[in-house]
């Protein structure tokens, strides 16, 4: 698969460097940074295959089929049955050539409990369609069980499935417990780091604990208790020596109008929040509507200026230099403090591409 493969890149002439193709079973680092806008779908949805075959989800590279909060308590059995049916339909479409395996988005299932991991793995019996599981409300009580189950199904079915824990419960949010709890969670995840693709942040659940719901004018970084918690999660898991990939929280607002009008609050708020996600080191974002996919992914394309700065910093590292003026003549590039940033920029540049000089994400959206 390749980002922006729905566009005629040659005619648009927007890219300095094109996004590079990557495989659904490619290197973990590429998959972790390549999730992009991860679309959540309830497992009760009857037309998952039809959506994947249509133009409705243009640009989608990762999807989570949800058996948890998106499904009512009375709908669990129906959701499980439909999920199995949809998997079988997707496998059939793949085998009949309706779906190119390498163009199918990365697929994850958000489970309610450990039993569903075993059930889904048994149904698929080693088919390479599934990429992993999302573990909701991941904590010290359920975390070991989730990871044990994941390791067991990987061994039994000779799979390479990943886990994506969601940090969203009270023990992470409440200040008196937070740091100790995060440190214990990190020790647990460190023991299974080869299985962890991405750590997700459940800001909606965090907000609900304080009976909060942000308006379309409010970014998650404006909600004080949630902002502080996100900062501590980044502090524990985003350090240079740890370097877990962390994703941005969901933006709850969208527009059903066609096109991408940046004067509309739903889209302008999303753009502002993704920009702050990036500034805080988060990569990718939970998505609840198809209209959010391309704006998020366009914002992760590396700018020409970022790319030149990053390549120069890495080049200077090899030659022992300490500091040099940027090629845009507007900043100093220092090798030691900017080196880790530059490495991540180059990873993003391979996955999402590099825009030409003077081109920005708005032109890419158009």
C-alpha cells in the first residue's frame, strides 16, 4: 500500500519525494508510524466489506473494528457474529481478486475481553488478514491477561499480531495515582515491547470521568485535567530511550458537506489539534468519520523545509559538525538536540512523502 495512491501524483506535481510503498506485514517501525488516520467502526456494521470496496474510504490505511464501547451491551453476540461474517467476506473477496491483499487497510479489533482474542484467532486460523488487537481501558489488572493471550495466539497460529493498549482509565487520570501507575504500566509493556505497535490515548473516556465534553471550539489540550495527563503519558512513554509510538486522541466533530472548507469549525479544529499532536510528538490519530481521513494524513506529509533540515542534521552527525544555518536561512540546526527529531522526520517522509517547496497540506487536500 502507499499513501495518496488514490491521487495521480505525477499530474498533481505536489511532491518533492513521493510516499514509498509499504506492506501490511512490513517492519514494525513503518507500521507504527504508518497507521495515519485510524478509523473506528462498530462491529455491528453490516457493510464493512462494501465500504472497503467503495470510494467512500479514500486514503484509509488502518481500521479498528470495535466490539467495545461502540457496541451496546445487548448487542455483543450480534456484533461478534457480524464480525466473523465480515472477516469471511473480506477473505472471500481477497481470494476472488476483488480486493488486493496489499491494498487492504491494516485491520485491528478492539475487544471487550480476552475471550474474544481467542475466538477471533480461532476463526481466522492463521489467515494474514488481521494485524492485531486494541486493548481498551488497559490497566494493571487486565494488561497481563491481554498480553498473555496475544502471545499465545501468535504462537499457536504462527502469527505476528500486535497489541495497541488504550490508556483511558481512572488510575491513569487521577493525579495521586498517575505517575506510579504509568511507571508500572511501562514496566509491563517493556516486557512485551515486541508486541506493542502503538499506545493510544482515550481522551473521551478521560473527559467523561469529570463529566466533561469539549465543544467544537475546544481542543483536547484546552481541557486542563486531560492535557496534564497526556503530558505525563508522553513523559513516561515518549522518552528517547523508550520511544514508544503514541497516537493522538479522537476529534469528535465532523461535517457531512463535501469538500474541505477550512473555515468550518469541525475541520479547522481538527487541523489545529493535529498540529498540536505533532508538536507533542504524537503520530496518527483515532478517527470516527471518513471526512477526517485525508485532512489528518495530509498534515503528516513532511514539508520541504522539514525534510531539508532533517537530512542536513543527519548529514552533520556523520561529519561531526555541531551547528549550521538552515537552508531556508531562518533557523539554526543543532545536531545533538535536533538529531532525534530528524530521525523521526525521515521515517515520516518515507511513509507520507515530502511536499515540494511552497506547497502545503491545503493544496494537497484540494
